[in-house]
C-alpha cells in the first residue's frame, strides 16, 4: 500500500469545514467516509487519506447553482457546457475539488481528481482512488431507493471496482434515458473508457 502524506493542518481544516455543513449533508459525508475506508481496506489503499477525501467530497454540495457557475469562472476551471449551465448542481464536485485545494491545501492529484469527478465519473476511466470515492458516494444506504441495484453494486465493489463503476454508470444512464433526460457526456465517456480498458486488459 502506498501512503499518501497529508499535513495535519489539512486534516484539521477539512474537518472544521465539514462540521459546518448542514446536518443531513454532514451525515452523508460521514457515511461516505466510512464506506470508502472499508473499500480501502479491501483494495490496499490509504484509508486515512482516501477517507479524508471521501469525507470532503461534498464540501460545496450546499452551494447554489449560481455560486457554482460563478466559482467555475473565478477558479478558471474549464468552460461550462450547456448541460452544466442547465444543471449547475452537478458542478459541485469540480468546484469542491478546487476550493479544497486553494483554501485547505488538499492538493494531492489523485484525491483532487476523485473529488472533481465523483458526480459523473472520470472520462479517462479514473483510478482506484477515484473508483472508491465515486462508489462510496453511491453506496450511501440513504440512496438505496434512487439506486435499487445498490446491494449488487456493493458486493461487486468488494472485488472489482471498475466493474462496479461500469454497473452504476450503465444502469444510471439507462435510468436517465428511460426518463428521456440528457446524460452528462463525462458519464458516457467514463463508461466507454472502462469498457475499453477491460477489453484490452
């Protein structure tokens, strides 16, 4: 297992930030941290570092859509797409990753990317840490009604993280298509990247 060194002051700043969140959101983040820690133990990852990122994944979920759009521009992040402008809540992962880097010092690239892409999936396919945080967020028991395939996905995640991400993306994309709703392009790209990697591997 590779240890990710994070200064103690970064842990302190993030824990203080998360304690100030609305109670229901704070509780969700704490559940996600615990799920992520369990997956880290099964997949040989640094549970303290990845757990911190999992705790912080929704640090800006409570921001308004207008604030997300403003911060995307202020932080000089990639231009917002038409889909994102119409659904600005989906930007909270991108905004959150950058805010945590700038204000709290959480700059490790894998942790940054995991938070950045936790809403859609990483269009490059992502890595083990990204898969853990993505899945831990979706495996919060409170989301069981929205994601009825959660138990099956959780079981698969214990042995096959990329496979579990593909399962989620496949079924969630189908859910949007059934409702005739648009799908964020990154979700489709993430699924394609993982399927192609599986074929070539």
